[in-house]
């Protein structure tokens, strides 16, 4: 039988939410002089099933971390997507959802491409809620 | 009975009136980081409380004081039934327990006490299911420590809050809701304390009660329903002293 595959495949150059947030996590360490960091952690199978309608291939939680206060962790949001990255679903911290005026019965939103994801991440990282938590971690880390 | 620790959900003390009043009784306010729904006031200095993991719905704190057993507190204000399905609540409880068990493993300590507004009754799925907050109403049974469900090991909690259901001692719950559905119970026990069986042996079962008055303030209206707040607080004693003396009793009181 002849080869039905294309002659070659190109690696996707689209940034996933995961990649974006991991890059931002590195920048946060620099901005806060190593006091506050962030992490992206993969969720377990049960959580994947619950957090999305259907069963996404990947689901993660995005935490702020206070290294000098016993690795304190604060969950900012959970997000999930299939192998194609987009659309991606996001479930926010309740206060953050309120501040960003996102559907507060479910605290959820979705982004359909990398550009929308970047806009959303910009809003999240610049939010009063995130500023407040990072500020508290900085204060308590002294 | 004078409380040593006071835990409040959805308390807004912007003007600092409560802290001012409590300061006179030598209470400190434990700083908040990410979970602003839950306020902790304590006669123990804030340095003894270490925030470990938080979402906006729960705060996991370690209490480490040389005079007392080290305890992991899981303080909760979980999602309301008005906005959540049973499955939502089950899964939220499951997330919470994932974090609790991760901390227990990291600290090598299962002296865990969960307190707050669970927004579930003791018999609800999230409070009884393996993988969520698997609670038993009987301490002797919970002392088995864990059980296997479909091949996976799940640790028990003991939930003394079952004893608050019903009208043997009034009121019949901490929250009253006249639900329009066919299946109703009206009085719910949403505000609970649950403990790992190891530390539950220090818990004074007789002390657990629903408060209907604080000082000269009546918390019920003329029909016997919650007034002032839509929830009634619970109060209990637990002896956390390392040495068996009469001086080391820490009483914790919750308003949710």
C-alpha cells in the first residue's frame, strides 16, 4: 500500500497555556528576587474528568509559591486542553473570577487560540487578586 | 468556656472592630495570604501558624507550638449547594483531600483536623466517599485507619458532627433552608469538625455543640431559626497538650 501520510510534519509553534505560564513563572522569580515563584502542576485523572466537559488530554493547576514560607502554595487557576492546545478551558480562583467579571456560578472561561490565551494571562497576572497574594507572600517572607 | 482559637468564614472586619474587641482578650489575628474567606483569631501568636496550601475555598495551616502536638488544620468554606451539584461538591472535596494528604505526607504527621463550612451534610457524598473526605460517624470504626476501595487505600476521618443532627439537643442543625424540592430535611449540619482518628482520641465528644447564644447575644430569632448570621457556630474542645496537664487545653470555636 502507498504511504498515505503527508511527506513531512511540522512541529507546532503555537504556545500552549502551559508554556506561557511556565515562562511567566520564571520571570516572577526574577521580579521578586527569588522570593515568589510559580509552578504548573499536572492534575490527576479524576480531576481531569471533573474539570472539563468530556475528558481533556491534559489538565493543570497554576500555583503561586512562597519559597521562604515553607513552600506555601496558592492555587490561582486550573486549566485544561486537548492535544491541539486550543480551545482551552480555565477555572479561576473565585475572587479572581469576580474581579475579571467571569461567569461566577462556575468561575470558568475558555480561550480559543494563543492570542486570546495571552490576553487572558495578562489580565490574570496583572489582577489585584494576584498582586495581593504576591504582596502577602513578600511581606510574610521577611 | 473561653475559646483559644476562633475561626470565621466570610467575616469582613474592615473596621477592625472584632480584632479590637478580641485583642482585649489577648487574641491575635493570623495573617491571610490567598484565602480571604476564612479568618483565624487565636490566643496563640501567629508565628505558631504556618500557611501551607490555599485556594480561595480552603486554607491548610500547620500549628506548631512546643507545648502542643503539631496539628494540620484544614479550614474550609466549600462551595454552596445553591451553585454546585453533588458531583461538583464531591470533586471539590477530592481536590481538598489531595492537598491535605500531600501535606500529611510531606510533614510526616496525620494529626489533621478539618473545620468549617463544608456546605455539605455529614451524610453527603463529599463527606463519605473514598477519595474525598471519607468520614465515619464512629471513632472506633475509624480507628482502623483506612480501607481499600477497588484496590486503592483510603484513610478515614472521624466525624463527630453526626451527633449534631436531629433535635435531641436543639437546634437541629447549624443551617435552616426551606427547600422546595420533594426531598427535604430543613435543618442541615453544614458546619462541622472532622478529625483523623489518631488525634480524635484527644477530642472531647461531649464538648461539641451548636452555639445559640454568645454572651448576652441570642443567635436565634423568635422562631428558633438562625438570626444575625444564616449559620450557627459550633464549638468544641480538644486537648493538644504534649504533657498530660490541665493547662494545655486548646478550645476551638467556629462561626461560619
